[in-house]
């Protein structure tokens, strides 16, 4: 898992994504082990980041990566197996601020009962 996380972070950094943040999701979600959030300069830039990352992971043997929102969005999501990657334009990232939401401690029903 750490190898895949490092590959994703390096690919995004090499392709000039900014503010790359990894959020551990253990104990918060069963969907993935990590969420990686990064910012691109434009819609074209985040589309290129998504395509290059998906191609790189497939070349390295990680299989097909699902991409959502690539055609006309300020927010692209990649399902990279046990890692979810969110690519935003700066304005959209500030609006949604998902890394802050997922960085909060997990809510426990038992603790509030």
C-alpha cells in the first residue's frame, strides 16, 4: 500500500500538481486506506494529471483505474484500488475542503450513547 501511495504522490508532484495531501482513512471508511488530494492549475491540467496517473498505474501492473468527472469538471476522482485520488482546481478545492472533513476524528456512535 505504501508503495502505491508513494507512486501516486510522486507522479502528481512530477506533473506539477500542488498542495498534495494524503489522508489516512483507516477507521473512517472501508472504501479505501488513503485519500490523496491535489490541486491543478486548470481543468485541462487536472484532466492530464488524471490520465497520466491512470496510464502509469496500468503500466506498473496495478490494472485499470476508474476516472470520474474528467470531461467537464473542476473535480476529478480516481479510484486507484485502495487509494482514492481527488484532483481539484483551486477554487473547487477551497469550496469543498474534503481533506479537512476527512482529517477529523472518526465519529463513534458508542462514545455518544
